[in-house]
C-alpha cells in the first residue's frame, strides 16, 4: 500500500469512527439563530424601502427575504429531523465504502485535499461558466466533524477566483452567498449523503448544483450579474434597465431617474432642482433666477422680463400706483394756478 493509500485509509477510518460516535452521543440542539437574524434584518430594510416608495429596492429585498425564509425553513426542518429518533446505524457507510469514495474523488476532481487534524475534506471544481458569465472554479470544503449534525453549516463553497455580482460582493455564484449554497431540491439528497457517509455522492451533488442555473431562485440573476448599483436608491440595475445622468454620468434605475421637461435630458436626483413655481424637477441648465427676488425657477415659470409671477404682479401694482400718483400731482397743480382777469368775449384761463 502506497503512502497516499495509507493516508486515505486513515481518513476513512477516522470519518467512520466519527459517524458512529455521533449515533450514540447526546444530541446538541443548534437553533438557526443567524438565519433568523438575517430574516429580521431584511424585513426591516423591506419595510423602510416600502415606506419610501423605492419600488425596485422593495422587489429586490422581497426576493432576498423569500430566499432567507426558505433557508430558515430548511434549517428548521433539518433540526426537526435531527431530533427524531432513527435507526441510521445500519445505513452508515463502511470503512471500505468511505475509502472507495475517497479514491473515486481523485478521479472526478483534479484537486482533492484533506486535513486529518482540522477534519476537513475538500475538492475543487473546474472553472464554471453559466450563460456566458464566467464565475471561476469553486472549492467545496467539508468539515466532517459533524456529518450527522449541523447541516448545512458543515460545508462551505468558496470561490477560488472570485467573480462576484457587481451589486453584492458576497454573492459569488447565483446560488451561493456568504459561502453558503442555496440547495433547493438538492437539500434532501445532500443531507442523506452526509448522514450515511456517502462522500462521493455529496461532492457530486453540490458540484452539479454549481454547474446549474435556476432562474427562479438566484441570489442575483445572471442578467443582473454585471449590473451596477443605482446611485439614488442602491438597488441593482441591469444593463437594459439603467439610465445614465447626462451631467455627472452616475447610473440610476428606472424608478429614480428624472426626465427634465425643459430639455428632455436624463438626470439623477442630485443633478436636478425643484422649480419653486411648478414643483417639477429640472436640470441646472434649464433653471434661471428671477431678476427681482432671485427665486430659482424654470424658464416656463418666468415671463419675458425674467420675473416670477409674484414679482410680475407686484411690478404691475407699483407701476399702477406710480401712474395714479402722477395723475393726482397734475390735478393739484391745475387747482393751485392763479386766474387771470378777463374781458367781455374772453375766457378766463389759468396763468
């Protein structure tokens, strides 16, 4: 037996002993507190986005919350399953079965690594590309300390050459967030493979999940993978739904961009000003100041004299008062003028 074979046999014996020790040890209940906390956090964000009318952000948060609740449901189901008595001892893989799986892993994957001291076993997939989106290879690292308990927390999916989603760096694969994979229909097969010590089945199932794209339940969809974050609301904006501000060139989503009524240009919130006359948002190029009160208004709310309606009305009143004042002054001058004496046939006129 070669050195490599001896190491694999030692690994198989250690894993087998660990599996059997778990069947006789008292169960330690681990509640899904972290997942519950994530649900609470997402729910608070969803309520805030709904109250502020951020429709795109609301849809994204609602999607994330649904996935988190589904994960919570799976973890609670796993907890319930673990608490139920079962006769798993007779279904656990033998030392020979585990050894055969370890040998087979080297045939299925180019890179297989294990550490007896840390009790980890890992394989690395080939570089994965889904719908022309390059995601790179992934390491599937199993902690076989608790194969019968703690699932799905006892294995991680680590991006070797991370190509995360543009809007969320914790998502390295449409179905992987924070190194945890969304198992979906693979949950039960994965759990059973770990319970029985079927290591080859476990790694093949997870690797196939990574090679598959389910458009119904991604953390970030592939169509949004190279999208960017909306500068106003922070939601993910894919290429065909984003707008670019013509002034600062930031990206905004369809819910946040402003179409300037004056020039028909596209602008973000920061590059527009609300007209004090009509209450519409305009770009800075379409805004002017009233020549009298200096109020900022759009061109449509200023008259020909570059005045707002209030200043225009006030100017008319002042002109009317001035005209009336001039008329009264002429009347008083006529009344105070001396009367010249007149003769027969002559009309008295003021001097």
